[in-house]
């Protein structure tokens, strides 16, 4: 018996020493993040940095300052976890950070006002949308260099890749079409018109000529078979079959849908309709609206967790909650008064939401089961968005 | 010269003396202005000459040699002759960069060639590999210098331009103040939590349009917002049954609603609605039991401005409880059926806008509270002056309570179901009661059903009313935002008066602010102790709302 205890003690000591040694070794190599899935990335618009918060301890691991007046917009980790990238909207540059060491390894000039971005599934290509430049900057993540600028878009907001990485779909907020890019050639090959502008448009120049609220994103369904693109001005969602790149169905939703968000179970999707302060819940099987429910003003995002949908109403200080089984409202969570909520990400277990709140420079953690909240303050100035590797709700404004 | 008088002579004498004194300085001055100005440096010239030879030492003919003044960038070109000689006969004095180029590539470059006044400088040029390398290096250095200079200028621009200045804003923060008055960011023993305001500075570059938008948005928050809802409803009346007059008639009613809204405190709003009606609806001549034109409901006067509503609304308990108080139309807050509740965009007949058993004839002072848990349940209670005559609210008190629930039953889209109860003590020594049900249920995104039922107490028993119909949107329509519907209403009063009404409408959205709708209403009424009569009312409503 004594022998056994001795063996266990010795083995334990060796393991502990090995772990401590490994930790010391990593630290010596300047490793700050050993596991890229262990952190929440926070993009701080006004302190011009990307901050990293440990998910378990809720402590800040570090931050990477990008430069004054860079004003980063969206942050994303490459699917292989090697790099973290962001577009500096007011610097017209893309910033590439090494995830392990949190070193800024490359700054690459893009086109005007880079905002939203996406990686190809194999982590090779980083497509950076430049809404004011009407272009996409293609960055090769092997050479860490810009290899091409794809022109011809109209305020490209979001990029989505097909699961096989063959094509990328670009939502044009300044038009009513989705751009299809051949990823092998990095060329815009098709423009898919989401819907006709109604005939009465000519009587309403204020609405149709004044400003376009076009397509924010072409969002793939969880099974990857279809893409869904909401058009704000037209108030419809177009269902795209990517095999033929054709719209196969139109779904009329509420007024001025901001974009579409996919539920994680593949049953429903939601459009927050800022024009009439409602949400439309779309049944993805029948491609029809299953319910239109009251929501709040200035909605900036929808997250799914614990069988619920959490809809962020930016200026009201509330997150609206909906039961996705009964499709009924399930109350609201008050985040504060006179505050501005930004966007949120959901952890990979679908248990917690990490919501950026810019007025008080904090991230609010929402427990999806209990609707309880916890605040992590002073994460940086004007936290604008959050991101977790492999989260199903990684999005931006 | 003869002096005209001593006085004049004296004057001439003084003038002559003055001239003598002033003249030398004037001449000196004139000499100064006439003296040639110091010569411009460009007027001091010197010559530069030399020969251009290739690597083998042979002369290079017909090659341009360029001399660029390093101070002002002035450029001079001379071409070599057959012997490779070149000459700049009169270059303004200064330092020059002398270069030659071939096929766009600089083959020789020498900086700092000094041209002295009236001097003759010599520069022989050898076009060999060494000179080409020196030239390339010189070009590179110059380019790097230019880039550095441009970067510096951009940095200067970024740091000094208005839109790149650090932005300052004031933030509300919670701090902890200990008994000694020291302020802490985190709680410390004995410290009290206090709220204070803090100015913070951030580096956010904004575009001009962002700045303007932010300023406009900020200004709009402090303004009173005015809304207008103007409509012209033209209806024709054709008798279909009975002998009542008129037989045929045309009626037009113009309505202008002005809404004023202002945010006056946190979650608190002021609202006023002033309405002006002009013209006459069919109801002015045809005595149907319910109003054929719902625009005139609960309005006492026409052809004058009426204050329909003026109230304050505040939201408390995390915005779940809304309290509205002032002059109200209480029926606006109750039985708000989604498909049959608005005479300006849906049915025009009052029987398909309001539950006739709500029994409120006029607007008045009152309050409405609404508790919305945001789970689908809503509880409402309100009271209002039901008659303008009594001075005491206790003599004319109308109360209304409602419970509503929104959900998605039987895999259908959402529907709202509600039940209400009301009391009214405006008649002496009696409290009249009424009760009603109402629902609106979407069958699909395009089709919705609605129905209402209500009854009220009278001396003779219970009056009853019901209505039902179907409404279409997003389907079976001409334009995406059009709506249409068909509804039926039945009223049965204990006095023997009865009414059956049917209406269909199509509402065409011309623009966001302009709508045109077509209505066809049919009604058969049985008046108390009289003969049945029937009418049809085709009509057009033109509405602008902005």
C-alpha cells in the first residue's frame, strides 16, 4: 500500500513538474494564448485595440494596440486559430495578430474603410470587405500579403464562403444583389438579384432613390444547402440555391430587415426588422414566416442559445428573448439605462453570450438558461463587438 | 512780377522757402525710388559645360543633359553635339542636379553642381556602370526622402485635422467615496457608492458625414416632432332598400390630424393630437346605427379644430408598466385589433374599427396603464371622463380593463386574444357594464382573421354586437405593401334597432407617405319602430401620412 502511494506521489510530482515546466517554457517563448478557443476577442473601436478575455476566469489576457485613429470594426480568428485579424476602418488597413504571442505581425493596406471580413474554410484566404471602396481585398494568409483587390461591388458588407471554399457570397448593402466570387480566381463572376424593385418605386423617390438598405449578408443555412439574403428596402428574404446561384423563393418579412441570423438547430432563422420593430421567425423547412413578434428599436444582432433567441436592441438597453420552441416572446433582459448595446457572440456550448456594451466599456455575459447577467468592466474603450473561435454567432453590425 | 498785395507776396515767399527746404529730400526720395532694385539671383548667371562619353570613352551624341535647380526645381536641358559636348550658357546661379537618361533610365546623376555668378563650371560625364549605379542610388534616396516627407505630412494632417482630433465625451460612472472623501474605482471598506460624471478622451476618426449625422441626431432628440395624417374620404350613397331619404348623395369629409411628440425626460413622452374635420360624411344625412365614416367617431365638433388627445406617457419598472395620463381617447389603448382598428388605413366603417359595445361617446380626461411583461401577456386598465357635462369625475367615470395574450397556437403564426370589461356611471344612480372579446389571428403570413364580440347592459336587457372578417397582406395584392380586407358587423339593440353591415376595401400603397384606398360598404338598418332601409356606399379615401 505504501508502495502504491509512493508511486502515485512520484507520478503526480512528475506530471505537475512537467506541466509547470511546459507553462514556464511557453511563457519563455512569449506565448500568451495557448488555446485559441479559450478566449473571447473584443474589438475596442475607440481605444484602437483588440482585447482578449479568458472565458473561464473572465480576466483580460492581453490586448494588441493597433494605432491611434485606426478604429477597428470587426475581429475574427482564422479557422486554424493561428491568426486574429481586424480591419482598421479609419486607417484603411488590415491588421494581422499572432494568436499565441499577441504580436501584431503584419499591417496590410486595403481599400477604403475596411469593416467586415471572412476566412475561407481552409484559412488560406482572408477576404476583407471595404464598403467605402466598393471592393474586397484578398489577403493570402500564407504570405501575409494582399494579392488582389476585387472591384465592382456596392458597399460590400459581409462575406460568406461555401463550406467547400469554392465560392464566396458578398452582401451589397448599396444594391439589391448578392455578388458571387470564384475563390480560385478571386473574381466576381455573378450578381444574383434578390428581387425586383416594385413598380410603385418611381412614385417614391424618397424611399428608393434616397438611400438603399440593401443586402447585409447572404447567410448559409446550417446544412449549407441554401443561402438566405434579406433586403432591407424591399422587406424580403431571398432564398438562394448555390448550385445554380438562383433565387428559388421570396419570403416577405417585416419592414427594413437588418439581416438574417440562423438558428443553430437548422429549424428557424430570424430577421430583426428595424422598420417596424418586429422580428420575423422564418421556418427553414417551409421557407415561410412562422411568426412575427414584437421587438425593440435599433436591433443590431441575434444570438441563439439554450433553445432561445436573444435579440439585441441597441438603444433601448434591452435584450429581447424568444422561446424558439413555442415561438413566443420570453421576456426581456434589461442591461441598463442610457447605454448602447453593440453585438454579441455565443460560446461554443450555447450557454453564454458575450455582449459588447460601448457606453460603459464593458462586456456583459448573459447566462442563456437563467437570463442572469454578469459584467466585465473596463475591457477597452467603446467595445464594438466580440468573437469566439468556432462560435456559431460570430457577426458584426 | 507785381505783388497784388503784401499779403499775397508774403504767401509766395513762404511757398518758395518751403520748396527750397522740401526739394532736396524729395529729390533724394525720387532718386531712391528710381534706383535699380537689387538684382534677382536669377539675373546672376553662370555657365556649365562638359562632355558626355560612354564607358569606352567615345563621345555620346544627341543625348539630353538635364540640370535641375535644387532650390526652385527650375529645369534646363541641353543636348550633346557630335563630339558629345554640351553647354548651358546662362544658368541662374545656384546648386544643380545634373543628369542624363536613356530609355527612361537615369544613367548619370550628380547633385550639388555649383553654378557661380559669371563663372564657367565644367562637368564631364562618363556613362559607365559606376555612374549608373550611383544614379540609381541617388534616385532611390530621393524617393525615400519623398515618402518620408509624405508620411510626415499625412501624420501632421491626421493629428491636426479637425475630424481626427481626439474625441471627448462625458460618461456617467459609479465610484466609491470613503469617509475621508477619497474616490475609488472599486469598493473599499467604509466607502459609499456614488454616481459621478467623467470626461474621457478617445481616438476615433470620424468622417464629415458621420459628424454631421451625429449632430443632426442629437439636435432631433431635443426637438418637437410633428406628424401629419391628412385624408380625404369621398363616399357616395345609393339606397337599396326602403323609402328613406336621401336616395342618392355624394359626401366628402376632409380630415387633418396633427401630432406633436416630444421626449421630455427619461422614458417620458408628451403627445398631442389636434384634428380638424371639414365637410360632411354620409352619417350627417343617413341615420345608420353605426358611423359609416369612422373619422368622426368621438368628435363633437366639425369644421373646427378639436384637441383629440394631449397626454404624458411614462414607462417604469424596466419599461414594463406604461402610464398615460391627460386627455385621452381610451378606446385607442384597448381592443386594438391588428386587422380592424384604424379608419385611416383599414376599414372605414366604425363598426369595423371599434367594438360598438365599448360605449364611449367622447374623449376626455383620464389615464391608461398597461403592464406588458413581454412574455405575451398584457394587462390594461384605464379610466376616463365619459361625458363633458359633469364637473366631477365621479359623476362621469368610464373604466376599461383588458387582458390580452399573444402566442402562436396550433402551429399557426401569431395571434392576439383579448377580453375586456368596462363600466360607466354617466347615467344617474346606475353603473352600466359591458364586456367584450376580440382576436386577430394570422393563418399564414398573407392571411389574417379577426373577430369581435361585445355586449352591454341597458334597462331592457343586453345589447349585442359582433364583427368578423378576413384581411390580406403580403399576398393576393398588386404592390408589396398593399392590404385588403372584407368584414361583416352586426349590431342588435334591445330597443329593436338592428344593423347588418358589410365592407370590403383595398388599400394601395402609392408611396411610403401616400395611400389610396377603395371601399364598398353595404348596410341594412332596422330603426326603432321604423321600416328597414338599406344603402351601399362606394368610396375612395386618399391619405397622406408623414
